[in-house]
C-alpha cells in the first residue's frame, strides 16, 4: 500500500474540509491479503455518508472501492447475489430492481456504500438491511479473510458486531437474498400516504421504491447540493413510563412502542420542539424540513458541526431531560 496525503472533502457527504495524513485506495481483496495488516488502519472510508470528519485525519485512511455484483445462485423466486463493499448503495438498489431482485426497495436513496450498510444496519420505512443479508465477507485483522453468517453479525437497531468491534473487520463484500416473493412493506404511514397520493392501491416493489425516493427527496436534503450525513442523532429509546410522562405533557409527541416494551421517540421532533428546525449558526444548521439532519451550508469544518451538535444536545437535555446519542461517527 502506498500512503500519501489527500484532501478528503470530496469523499464525505457532509462536504467538511478535511485532510488525510496518509490515503490509499483499495480496489481488490488481493491488495489486502498481500498487505496482510495485523491491525486496522486509522480510518476505513466507504461512501463517507455517516461521518463527522475533523479537519485533520491522522495516520492511515483506506478508501474501499471494491466493485462487482455477482449472482451466486437462483432458486425459485429467490436470487442470491454477492456485492462488492465499494458499490454505491442506491445504485445497487436500482440495479436490483431492474433485475427483479426485490426486497430492498424501502432502503432506496440511502447514501453510502454496500460495505457500510451492515455496519450500522441501515434501516428505513419498516425494513432493516439485516433482513436481506445472508453473509458478510470481511478481512479480520491479524487473521485473514472470513465469512460471517448474518446470525453471527449481532444486528440490532443501527448496530452490529462491526460497529461494536470497529477495529476487528474490514468488510469486502455482502451477500443478499432477494426475490419476487417478499410481501411489500407498507406499514409506515409515510409510505401509505405517498402510495395513495400516487394513486397506487396494489403496490409492487417498484411502486414502493418510487414512493420512498419521493418521500426522501421531500424530507432529506440532497448532499450533493447541501452537505449532510442524514440523521445526526439516533432516535432515543426510553422506558414506557418516561414516554408516557412526556406524552402527557404533549399528546402530539410521536412515539413508537417496541416489542420489548420500551418506546422509541423521534429525535427530530424533540430537536424541532427546541426551536432548531431551520436554525443556522454560520455555515452550520438544522435542515428546514427535518431538524434531525444537520447541514453544511458551505464551508463548515467538523469542529464547527460538533460544537453546533453539542448545542442541540444541551437544548434537548434541558427541555426533555434526555441525552441524544450521535448516530454519525466522529473521526479525526
Ligand atoms: N419530526 C418533527 N420535526 C422534525 C423532524 C421530525 O416533528 O424536524 C417528526 C415527524 O413528523 C415524525 C417523527 O418526528 O412524526 C419522525 O420523523 P421521520 O419520519 O422523518 O423519521 P426519523 O425518525 O426522523 C428515521 C431514520 C431515518 C429514516 C426515517 C424513515 C433514525 C435516526 N433515522 O428518521 O434514517 O430514513 O426514519 O424510516 O432512525 C439516517 O439514519 O440517516 C436516516 C435518515
């Protein structure tokens, strides 16, 4: 591997000005097995869509650009495909739709790469990616190539083994089980409303994809026009009693009961209630249509975004007594 300094501004969807001390691109698994690192580089970069990058990234930054989509087998309505970690997630969702490999349509338009999808177990509109993953292929530092079955990946809400042990594996490819027989997922209100608006009453997977794309385009800023990393914080999960106490104060508060009896609250709503929606401090602010998305109006640094996000956390703590946890990963 050849490591050289590199401007990372084009490689993070937040558009934060950032420089890597040492950068190298990874196109092939063989580069990795030839190099055979015993420990993780300082930063493994995919689509750079869930990162809060500080101005200087010390040490080694490895950019995963492994491409390729291969059909492994077809079995009745199901198709099993292996996808390179560096493939753009949304391009893959569109390609899968074209091929009638259905089952990922609720996850259309999520930024980032295929290799990053299992790390935080991306989810949207009632579907989590772990439901369609069969295996994850990875390089285990100090060990070599390994294949993990989905059951061994400890998938949970925005969480996985890869997130819990960030310095253990580098994901090189992901296997998916897709097919024409998955029932469409329409239980999210936003999807139902959009399908009704589009005049669709018996939706097929392409209708769901279209609905999701339209919803996301309305609510979430296009990072190529306005830098952002999607939801900046996680939705807090609280005991039922705490959720009840809060909704007694404000019956309009959105809340989603979970199977384990706890309740998921909407961080965006909490932040909105603190008056931050559309609020701007210099180059940083909360998006006008979704307070949970922090945006870069032009030339912000990671340090400025961090300071702004801490102001948001303090406001929510003061008003609701709740600590918001970052969803984006801070690097540098
Ligand atoms: N809300 C407000 N004001 C706001 C923002 C939201 O009142 O400024 C309310 C909404 O009206 C709604 C509720 O809060 O009642 C939840 O908002 P929304 O439906 O937009 O979803 P979310 O919980 O903010 C989550 C994911 C998104 C995912 C959507 C759709 C997390 C942290 N975020 O957002 O994921 O696209 O649901 O499933 O779980 C991401 O992870 O980067 C991401 C964008």
